[in-house]
C-alpha cells in the first residue's frame, strides 16, 4: 500500500458518495482520475487488503439485535467449548481474551426476543454461565480523516 | 423499521460489496431490473433512516499488522460516563466506545473501548494514556488483549448475513485513518 492508496482508503473510510459517478468524485478530491481510483481499489481488494467495500448496516434498524457475551471457560475445555459456541449460527465472531472471562463473542439475531433464548441454549449446551453485555450507549468517534 | 421489498432486494444486492465500475449504481440497477436513479434514491433513503450507517470500506487491519487488540474497560460512576466517553472518542487510537451493563460480582466494568495497534507495549501505554486523559485514574480498570480470533464456519442464513454486517461493527470492524508505517 503506497501513500496514494492510504489517502484513498482513508478518504473512503469516511463514506462513499451516492451519486452517478462516485469514483470520479472521490478521485477528484485526491487528484486521481476515475479510472485510476477504480484500478487502485480493485488491486487492494484483490490483495485482500479490504475486508469490505459496501454498506455498514445497523442491526437494530434492520429489526435485529446484536450483543456482546462473555464466558469463563476452564482452560482444559476451551477448544471443546469454542466448537460448541461457534456452531451457533447466531455467533458472529469470537475472541479468546486474557482475563478470567476468557471467551468473548458477539451474537447477532433477527429478532431481539431471540437473544435471551440463544444465550440460554449456549448455557445449556456448554454447562457454563454466559454474561450478556448489550450495548447501552454507543459513543461515536471523532474521525479526523486528513491522513 | 419496516423495509420495502425493493429495499430488501437492494440490500441483498449490495451486501457483498459495491461493483468497482464507473457507474456502480447503474450496474446494481441492471441486476435488479430498475433504473440507476431508483437505486440511488433507495440507498439515500436507507442512509437517511440509518438502516445503512454508511457506505464505505473497511480494511483488514489484522492483515496490515494491527494484531494488538485491547478491550479496555473501566468501572465509571454512571454520572461521569458520558464525559469520559467524550474524551476517549477524541483519542486517535480509540476505535470503538460503548457503555454496557455491569454484572457483579464477575464483571464490575461499564465503559468499554477498543484500542487496536501493531505493538502490544504501545497499546498498553495508550490504555494508560486514555485512563489518565479521561480522568479515570481512580476507577477500576482492566485491559483484555485478544489471544485468538475464531473464524465463523458454515453457511449462514441470508437474514443473519445482513446482521453480520452490523455485528462486525461491534468489535471487529473499525474505522481510523491508516498511518504511514
């Protein structure tokens, strides 16, 4: 990734125009042609540098719900419990962390009423307590995108 | 929030990403059998209502060397949370910031922020700096580094795929300028 790629990526982290020629608009801000803007993004996507180029959804406004859960898993059971938890479709991602509560995963469900049910099913399947830590407030970053 | 059937089709058409062509919204319209302007109006409506937070890109930070991922948490008096969060979200290394419930006795912390970086020692120093700057030195604190990240396996329901695009925002996807390294 060169300096121009970084400027392009940083500009696009702030949003992508919804207009007929969006790449031309972004390119104009950066002194790039429409063609070069597209070509650079295609290269970055091909290299796997971009994980996504598209919409960021809001779960609640889609009618769904997302929550963060934590478990205290005995070390000797960690791999087994990981397999059980990750087998749930509703588990979106899962991290091992260095704390007594050593497994942290995010649940995403299509109906907010399902959260408690999925938590109960995971507790039943693992025999372990799941702490449900839903977001109460989200504080948005002050993005300074002039990299 | 109720979505029209056109909006559902539109979301399904773009969830995997926008086409990298000069007129991407025209290309989406060709797939859906509608005009470019219908796609643009539909997307603007979804953005205005916040169903789509934004269009944009997310880089694979892990692959770019951002491997130190610290969930930094404090037990902050409820009345002081908002002011502390206002300071934290202005720090250039903080990538996400939330208030969540305490679950005593196992979990006394209510203010969460993520710090992502390339070097664990640097991230630890940033967590200290965040604590001091936000006036949280007197609060109980923990810094939880990730040891492993597990990939999801298996096919997913279409509806959950959309939600996954939202759930990844909660901890895995974040937006910050990439600095020259």
